[in-house]
C-alpha cells in the first residue's frame, strides 16, 4: 500500500529530474557523449554504494537478460530525448516525451494483462494538452517530434519493465546493472553514430571541469539516487501514475531555471493554464481510480 511518504518521494525525484534539463544546458560535450559519461558515473556510483552497504551483486539468472535489455532501453530513452532537443528545440522534445503517460496507459494493461481504463487514456491526453499550451508546440520539426515521441514511448516501456523486475530483483541491483548496460549501449551507439550513421561526427570525450561537475551531479544524484528511489516506488505505485507525475518534470525545470538564472520575464498565461491542466490530471488520477477500481491501492495525495 502506497503512503504519503511515497507520494512525496516521487515528487522529489521528479524535481531532481527537472533539474537535469538545467545541467544539460551547462554541459558542452555532445548529447551521446554526455549520456555515456552519465551512465558510467551512475554505474560506478551504484557499484560503490553496493560495496559500502555490503549488498550483493548477485542476480537471479533469469533476470540478467531482462536487465540488460532494460538498460539499453534507458540509454535509448536518454539519447533520443537529447537528440530530439538538438535537432529541433526543447519545446518539441518535451511535448514529445509527454506522450509517455499515454503510452503507459497502453503498455501497462498489456504487460499486466488487464483491461485498459478509459480514464487513463483521457488523463494522458489531458497532460499532452497541458504541455502543448505551455510550450507553444511547433509542427516545423517532424524529426524532433518523432524522436521526442519515441523517447516518451521508451520511458513508459522501461518503467513497465522495472515494475516487473522490482518484484524479484533488489533496487540496488536493478540500478547498477541497468546503468552499466546503458553505458555499454551508449558506447555502442556512439561508435555506430560516429563511424556509420554520421561519419563526420567527431567523438568529443575531453570534458571540461564544468562538464564533469554537472555530469557527476547527473550521474550520482539525478541517476543513482533518483533512479533507485523510483525503482523502489514502482513496487507500490502504478506505472501510469508515476509516468503521469513525471510530466511535472518540465514544469519544475522551468521554475528552477527562473530561480537559478533569474530571468527577468515572468511566466505568461499559457504557462499557468498548462500547469493547471497537468496538476488537474495528476490530482484526478487517484480519485478516478478509487471510483472505477475501488479494489486497487491508490497513492495518497
């Protein structure tokens, strides 16, 4: 049964993930190289945590391949998200990734072999409408939109995979092996990209001190800590509810950017209308779930 503490933890890690957008702006090396370093730092940090806390690296044999596959999905999710922003703009990529809650409303029932709930699809569409209003959607970037939507799909997919893995594998082990797998996947993709997909791309692994500071925060705080907490929460919260709440990430990111960079302009009416729709969707989910699925546990507000 989910508790109020679980709900607050979820919002805190979403807040941290909103901070990744700011850190990403400060890192100067290309997106793929950044994901490679981020996953490497996360894997090493998680490995050190397992040793310090005297946990085990042991896994059930049948869980190794699913963890490997999920790690590749995590890498693909991060790479497609950052590439989406690079080939279009942040608004297009964020609107694309917002489709994650809609994808979750389709993926979770299939994986759990349950009937799809109409209100989950409706709330997913409501979130997309809210982000549409906030970010003034631009249809001039079809490739950026496609990559963003793919990133949203991959996000919902790896959360669904992790919910199932969390039933038999420890949180530390899931995070370590998935980050290690994501690092390997990022390295493979970087080589394919540089030598086959885009031969003109020059691999840039010489990160500056500022890059490393941001990458360490991304890897240790926004990945190891947040990812571990997120995996643990999946044991008590539904994939759809987590994915729905994750749509507050861009909202938190914008608020943080205003506070940290002290931009002179204030938020316009579009921001408040979009935020209201997103908050309405998040707040409505437990109410609707109690009404239509009274036998299932619901996270507390």
